[in-house]
C-alpha cells in the first residue's frame, strides 16, 4: 500500500524524510508528545515520544545498501539514558546484522528493551497497525469549518483564488490541512504545494498537515538542501528555493492546489512572479497579519478576502486565550505629556519624553512580583537587542529567576535546544530577540512580556499571538507590557475601542465591558483616549490605515 511509509520512501529517502516519517508514524498511531529531535547534539535519538506511560526513543538509519550493526543499538542505549526513556527503537530501510540482533537479545536479559524495525517490519507496521485516519486528527471548530466552506464555495463558483485572514492562534494551519485533504480526496493522483518563507515555518507547516491527512498521502520538503525524492502527495517548500527550481524544472500546472502561508509576503515582486508562474488550478493565500509597510495590496495576488476573523473577534468569541493585558506605564508624567501634545509636539518628540533610561531593574522587580501570583508561569519576553536580552537575563538571575536567551545568531542546534528546554518546562522563561514572531509554535506560553518597542503593527500582533493559542492545559494568558511608546499606547486603546464596538454582537462572550487592556495608570488611558479623539488622522504605521488592529480589508 502506498503512503507516507512505503517502498518509495524506504528506497529513496532522503534520510531526513525517513526521520520525519517515523515521527509521523508515532503521532498517527497515537503516541503523545512526539518530538523530532534529530540533529547535532541529539544524544542518540531522532524522535522521542510517549505512550501508555512509557517514554520511547527512536533512531532512524537510512542506508543505500548494507545492514545495520550493533553500533546503532549502542546509540539508542545512550539515548535511553540521556532521555530517561523506557524503550528504544532502531528503524531502518535495510535489515540488521546477526551481531546487532544478538546485542538486542543480550540487553533484553539486563532489562533494557530495544526493538528493531527493518524494511519488512516497517511496511508491516504501516499496513497493519495504522488506521487510515490519524489518531491526532483534530475536530474543526465552527469558524474553521466556515472558513473551509467559504473557500470551497468560492472555488465551486468558478473562481481560481481565495484569501483567508485569521488571527494568530485561530488555527489557520488546520484550515489549510482540511483544504489539502479535500483536494487530494477529489484528485488522489494530484499534487499540492504549500509555500513558506523560513526554514522553521516550512517544517512546522509540514507537521501541522500530518493530522489532517490520511496515511496514504505522503509529505515532502523542498528547501534546506532537501527536495522531494519522488512525486505525489503534498510538498511544503521554501518560496526562495522554488524560485530557483522553476527556472530549471517545468513546474507550471504541476500542483493542482497551491497554498501560500504568511500571504502578506506574496505581493513582493519575486514571490508574486513565482506564484503566477506555478499556474495552479486554485490558489489560496492565508495570513494572520495582512499589514504591509509598502502598502502593496493582498487582493491582487489572491482577490478580496473570502473569510475573515481578526484578533479581537477571536478573543471576544472565546476562541483565543482569555487575556489579562496590563499596560505598565505608571512612571510617566501623563499631565506633562498631554500638555506637550496640545503644544504641538510630534509623535517622535513625545516618544522621547516617554523613554525612561535605567528602567530595567525596576521592570525585573515588577515582573517577578507579578509572576509570583501566576500558577506555573511559562514566560516569553521580547527584547530589543541581544545586548538587552543578555542584560535582562543577568538581572533576572540576580533576582532568582532563571531564564534562557534565543536569537538568530545562535547556531540552529542551540536554538532548538533552548526551545526543547522551554517546551519541556526545564526553562520557564525565554528572552527572545527577533525570534518567535512567526514560524515557531509555542502554545504553552501563558505570560507574554513586552520589553521592546516595535513600530510594526504586524510584529506586535505576531508577538501578542504567541500567547493566545488555547491548549488543554492553558486557557488564559497574562500580558505585561512595559513599552513606553505612543504607538503601543494607542494600539492598546484601539484594542479596547474595537472590543466596545463588538460588545453587542450576540456571539461575544468576553470583554463585554470593552476592556481588553487594563491601564495601570489612569492617566495613560485618559491621554490615549484624548489623543485619538483630538487627532483626525494618526500617522499610518506599517501600512495600516489608522483604524487599529481590525484587519484592514474585509470579506466580499
């Protein structure tokens, strides 16, 4: 039977795809907390997962020829110790030597359990143990079903493109997965392409599709030095890689459905050229942040939005975490700021008055006091620079709060290790610099700490969204905002204003008082309200039209 583990995958690989296939097998079968940890510093494991109270480590070996000897088993033994696991599994597309099997038997006599899955065992496990539908498949929420129905209806009307706008945390990847599954159910021999713009996002998108797909549909990666080893199923690719590939290969019309994630990036000339030259039967753009600094419209590549649910709608209807947003601006003389504003000070001049130097230590004391009142805080702090993050790291440590720092200049292995520590609970506070805005899923965060100014509304919404995803363990998030900046102050007031506008909607179940953000200094709230009332046109930020955090374009 063809599928994500079949003769093609076992023969052609490539080896990273086999590792991911093992992770998908574990997830599809019903393992919990499946983590793909393969890479430098993996301590002998490629996949770690739990089932029925037992922790498993998997080591995958893809060879062009030959057999697997006892060395691979010794690797797994080291992994068992490193991860404190109960059972080890060595997976290969070949077979095992007699000495490897003897080594397994010897270890069994000492109570160490190692399973050997060779070529035939892998195919048999896939055929006999896996149901067609993944055990990890999610039931779509009503609004996600509506989004899928809207796209399918538009396609049914003869259109060739659609645009879905859904705020961070609302699960647009599940909508994408359902659209992919529908397409391949209609056209089993067809191919689907999903485009990403960063390497982490590419891998995250592939994994987010797995629960939505039946076991006979394989997935491939095209990017990060990997390309599909054979045709069929779903390819998740980097658009930058596909730009080069389309010059060498005829990709026009190959993919019946193309989905562009983070679609606000697609109007850029090169990206748009790629999308136009792929010539799919149907094109879907999806984004949580439709604002662009250059004001290039999204409706040219994708048409007017087919479905929209923005940040405040998702919050008020209870689909995002219940937010306790505290605006920390109590060290500012707001009467002076109001007088300067009336005297004609520009926004830039006012921000200079709002900036308070040497504030970091006071912030740390305030943060620690707030965290003491939160049960099991898992905190993401956004910092303005590596230097700032490292300084905050030292300050937190001085006050007894351990933290880890993540930024783009760290090697990939170190970044992955930091994220594993955070997800496992080993590190409860992570300080990020130009990271975690998009492409990395960290749903367990229940505290968001703003320590940096951003004049990009898109980045602000992305960072806020890191804490908005609901999980079985997390229903609420606390936001501590220490950013002394006029645009941030106005965005906070706009959140409240938009909540007041939606308070009468019959589907609204939260924030009926129109208060998402609590200003700890009443002077700050009063100033923000007056400023918005007095100035007819706020300087546009990041391509937005000044209307706040509501999506700037609405559905047809």
